[in-house]
């Protein structure tokens, strides 16, 4: 093979990877998730919808008929470690077999990547300690090579990741050729955390920012957290902002009734940096009060 052939193949491979990467972000933007049923007796869908984004990245969503919060969970694999962000809203492994699904995905990866199962350990963390994000923790307590950072306020995360200066300090986990930042972002709840994955350039915001009702329990802290996320986004490219729920429909300003098990025509899970900037601009303008502010893609929803 001469040099120009080599060059051509290199270019083809490069083009394939760059277009497939761009296509997957676009696909994720367009992705329609299973959106439940008005009569859940008729529901026969899996407890957890699994979306493989790339070889090392999975998004899991709990079936709305199992729990109306229908939270999203994120599973990221590095060469040495896997990171599971959140464990959903249901504890029972019979009705909500989260650990089994994580095991199945891990085994599938072992076959593809020819890794020994024991080389990838699992770290279970949480976007915050609300019950719809931590319920299946127990399923992981006895799993081999697994660490569950229990969500008893922010203390455990501080200890585990050396966060001495909460909430200003940003910590980092290395999953093995894959870095993830831990960005404290209290306000929805005192112990809320945002994760940034350098591989996908996803900012995973839990209940701090998502297409839905942004319940704010600590106004001043929330505002500061959003300011810090904006600052972070000035130095780190954000390909997508991914939260833990969808409560908005694809019609601007329109959310579903609280507790609904049926979300016809949901808004996209994917938000962008512009949405974060819009949130910041609005927060800068309004005074802390118990008034709701309905925006096109989310609702600022102070609690109390
Ligand atoms: Zn929450
Ligand atoms: Zn939640």
C-alpha cells in the first residue's frame, strides 16, 4: 500500500468516527423514550429502558408506569471503572432489576472489549439524595468490586472525593482513560451534584436543570450553583445537558400534570448551553419569591 492509500483510509476512518459521533448527539436529541400509559394495567414494557449511546456510555430510564417520576440514570465505562449515576425510584429487584441490567451490560462489554470482568469495578454515586434517585442502592451492596457512596447528605461525597471546599471545589474521578468532574451544585437540594464527562462532553445535572419543573429549595445556593455551572461551561465544551427527568411536553411552556404516568409527545431530554444561559439570565432578573416562572423548556419552581 502506498502512502496515498494509507492517507485515504485514515481519512475515511476519521470521517466515519467524526460523523458517527455527531450523529449520535443528534439521535439523542431526537430520541423518543417510552412515555408510559394512562392505564398502567395495560403496560407491558420493560421496567428499565436502556439506550446505548456509544460503546462505553448508556442512559437508563425507569418505566413511568412503575414510578411516575421516571428518572434517568447514567452508566459510564472507563478502562478500569464504571460509574453509575443514580439508582432510580424503586427498591425491589423483582420489579426494578437495575443491578441485573448493569451486570448484563457489563458482561456484554466484557465480551466485546475482552476485558476480564474483575478489571472493571463499579462506583455508584447520586445526583442528590431524593428517594427517586437512590431507591435501588441496596441491589448493589453485595455486588463484587462495587462501591456505593451512600447519599446521607454531602458528607460522603466530600470524603470520597476530597471536596474540602464545598461547594466551590470541583473534584475529578478517573475511570481509566475517562475523566469525570464532580461539581457540587446545591439548591434543588443541599447535596446536589452535577457530573461532567470529558468523553461525551455531557453535563449531567440531575434535578438541578432538566426539561421540567426545577424545584428550588435553597434559592441563593441554587443561583450560585447555576453561576458556577455557567463559569464551568466557559472552559469546558458542553455537547449536551442531560438531567434526571422529563416533565415538559414538546409544546413550549407546557408540562404534564404532576404524577402523570403518561407523557405523550415529550420534550427532548437534551438541553444545551443556551438553556443554561437562559436560566442564569432569568435568575439574575427575578427576586427570590415563591412565584413560578414558566419558560419554554423548563419551569423555575421555588419551593415554599
Ligand atoms: Zn430531586
Ligand atoms: Zn428527581
